[in-house]
C-alpha cells in the first residue's frame, strides 16, 4: 500500500489549495482514504474522508463549509479542495487509508488508519 500526497504550499488568507493523494497497492473502493492534519499546538485531527468510490463521505469539523473531498477511481486519487483558507489551517496534512469493514460510517480515528503517506505542508500567511 502506498499513498503519495501532493499539493501543499503557501497561500494568503482567503486563498485556495487542492491536495491530492495518489493511492496504489490496494483496491481503491475497499478503503476509506482521507486527510488528517497536524496544526501547531493541537493533536492530529481528522479533516475529511471518502470511501466506496465516493458513496461514503465525511467532512470533519475543520473542513465543514470550506473544504470538499472528492475521489477519482480511474486514477485512484483523492482530492481535498480547500477554500477560504485561514492562518489556523497552517500545518502538515497527512493522507491516510483504512480498509472498510462494511459498517455504516467511515472510520474517523487515527488508530483506525493503518496506512499513511508523507505529510504535505500547508502554510496560510499574508
């Protein structure tokens, strides 16, 4: 299982970035794939997840109203479109994957995600 994260960078407040997570080595639709982030002074937190080729979606508190998670099964890639970015969004964003167990909800806990990509730095600053 491999996850490669792309798309971090420096953006001004109010700007946008799109993160990408390219997955390989497993059946894309059988996994929940998404993003956690580590921002200064806080524990790593859930941002958004997607599973079953888009049939299951979860946006965590940091994402609601500003970020949108999507996926492309053909390229086995998950995207996180981040809009209206704020300085408090600054941090390292990690792509992660967890095998789905047939439950109703996507897993949301760090301990449920067995596979991790490298982090990508997002900096929101004027």
